[in-house]
C-alpha cells in the first residue's frame, strides 16, 4: 500500500507576524489552525485528527485539542522530530487517511521565541548521550559548523559557495512583504558578517521568529467538495540519522534515505521536480540536503549552488521562494511547516509573483530536525498539483 | 602569533549507574571505553547495550587517550556555562580505538587547528568526582603512527 494520491493538502496558512507580543502560545496555535481551516473551506468541527509536536503547550496533543474544542477526534499523533516534525505529520496523516482512520487532519505549529523566554527542550539532561556532549558547550550553530568544516575538508566546499545559498534566499525574500529580512545580500556581505561559529557567519544562519503555521490534510472525497484547489500528497519518506555508535559521519544527512523513499512512492525522479523547499536552518543544511536528495553529485553541491541555479523562477532548481528560514521565517526554530506551506503556494500558483515557478506541477519539501552534528531526523514530501 | 590560553569551565556531567565507572576513572586521569564481548565492537558513548549487535555483554577497557581531529569549530558565541569564555574550540576527535568523541581542543593556537591534527587527552577536574576528557595537540613523540 502507498499513500500516493490518497490524501490532499486542502489548507495551508503561515502566520503573517514574526514578532507577536501580548499573546499566548496556545492562542497562536489557534490562530494558525483557524487560518488553515478557512483556507481549506472547513471549520474546527470538521477536524477528526490532530497532529502537533513539542511546541504545542501542555500534555502531548491533548491540551491543545481541548483548548481548540476538537470534540470529534479519532486520531492523534504528537511525533517529535524537531523541525521536520510537520513533514512527518503530513506523511502520517496521509497514511492514517489512506487506512480509513480519519478524514480531516489538522497540523499546527506555533511559538514565541522572540517575545517569551523558552526553556530549551532539545538538550534534555536525561538523554543518555547528554553527559558525553553537553559539558563541552555545544550550541546549535556550532554543531552545524562542525558539519560544514568536515564537508569543506572532504570536498573542498568554500564559504563563498555556502554564501550563494543565502544570496538566492535573500533575492526571493525581497518579494515577500512578511519576510523578516527583505534586503538582498551579496556573497561578500555574507562573508563579511560576524563569525558565529567558524566557518559559519551570522548570515549563514536562519532567523529566529515568533509565529507558526498550520496545514489541513484531507481524504480525496473531502477534497472533491471543497471550493479551493488542493495539492496531492504523492510520496513521503522519513529517516532518523543516528550518531552510529560514535562513528558519526558529518558529511551527509538522513535525506539519503528519506529522499529515495519519497521519490519511489511518488513515482517521480529528481528531473520531474519543478520546485523545492529545502530545510535551511543554516546554509550547510541546504548544501548537504541537495546533494543527498540526488539533485547533484555528492560533494559537488558547492559548485552546483554557486551559479545561481537556486534562484526562481528560472534557475534549474528554484528553492525557498518565500525567502526560507534564512530570510523569511523560522518559527519556533522549526522550519518544516513553512517548507510545506511554500510548496503548496507554488503548486497552487500563489507564490509571490516574481518568484512563482511557471507551470509548477511537482514540488518537493524537505525537513531536517535535531542536529546535523549529532542526531537528526529527515523527512521528504513530494507533492503534486491537483491535476498531477 | 600565539592565541591566549583559553580558560574553560568544567561543568559536571550527570552521572548514573550505567556511566559511574567511566566518570570515576576520569577523576583518576584514565579514559575508559566499552567493548562488546560478543562482537568486539568498541562502543561510544558508553552504554550497557552494544548498538552494533544488541549484546548486553560489555566490558570497560582503558583507551590510549590518543586520536586525531575529525572536525572542529571555533565558537564565538558560547551559551550557558560557556557564555563568557568564547571563543573556544568544539571538536570531534576520532580516538585511535575508532569512536569519534565530542570534546574541546585546548592548549592549541588557532593557526595550528586542522582536521587530522594528532591530539591527546587531558582531564579537567569538575570538582564533583569527575573530569572532562579534553584534547590538546599531541607531543610528536607520543603519537604512534604519526
């Protein structure tokens, strides 16, 4: 059994704000839930499945379900894989719909890291590895810097090549009125920005933003009766990448496994993909992922991105046309939700005009949660236009 | 030009029954590793199960304390206990026994840092019955095979 064509994304909504003082986290979850349901032409009373990750305040999925008044639930899933959680949720929702367990699945993400101090949940002191890592002072950026350094050592990747990824994202963000960073930057400006954790500069890093987003995944018979164009879920793959008994390899991501699984299920290949949303916590995340998904040869990502091929609408591989996490939005330090949302916009022809990919029929969205430098979880979705 | 010696904090790790032998040895200046008695795999980080073959039969042995830098970064933005001591060097060191261990590189000039740099373990006392295994550039004569 596959999920190909057995579920549709009917609603997608990105919170327009990047700083949200004066609201609670639960309140922002509710705002994005209502936004996505309105986009789909549905209401909370239609929802029979709820998906969230650890950004949802309270007891797994239960507290938010109670807050929202989701009285008809027959399926819940609070799978937590960091920033890729929401792509995993789309895959799980599609599988549950295909199995007849539910018909209308709501997925929400929201948080306020800029407006409210948040406890760090990623570095639990109880994790079995914690004592062998945390005392040495790892930070999120430094773990990706270790991956960048090793990729540079093995393949000759340069900081200027990484900077080209930020440049492309910034050129897209100038067309997004809601983006945090709307001014295009040059390779030189990236390289001259302060070093955060060598070799990653400030402009190699994503933004930190309040906000969130939501998706509504529905059965095909529900999609048929809705007023809006929907997007077909064609394929999904997910794959944790572990530290491998201390033989960690920092030069690749779990996309080497999640990508082929998603492509196989969708029945398409890299050459069929018109648009990609690639997880961009840092520029190195994009570079490794593009290689691992097979868009270029392993180790050649630097040369691949340096010639402007990521730029919409006419590059060979237009990516992150909303500006991505690097320039637009990385709500709650989790970029997976916005990756799916922009892919939906592209397939509906609703991206910002100058960056809309012409005749966009097949899109790929990819998320990576956790840390490239230790343990992570990749998830790949292949989505198709309603007539695909 | 030499880099000023970095003074790093030595936050105490959380110790539990599974790892107490490891941390007790660090206080004596010894780096212990686990070996699987069934498949022979050297296990890192230390744990009761062999993640290679699922065996629950493991033993401690003393490591050479030598290795090479697998990757490193000079971090200019420390957090938590490291908030005021940046820049400092975070690294993975590939021990001669095979595992890649997260650690800090100390007593090294920035200009000498390199992937492949031979290093040796030094222990920094946490003051709570344990010591952090950090690494410094190996004296040339102490590194076998270099």
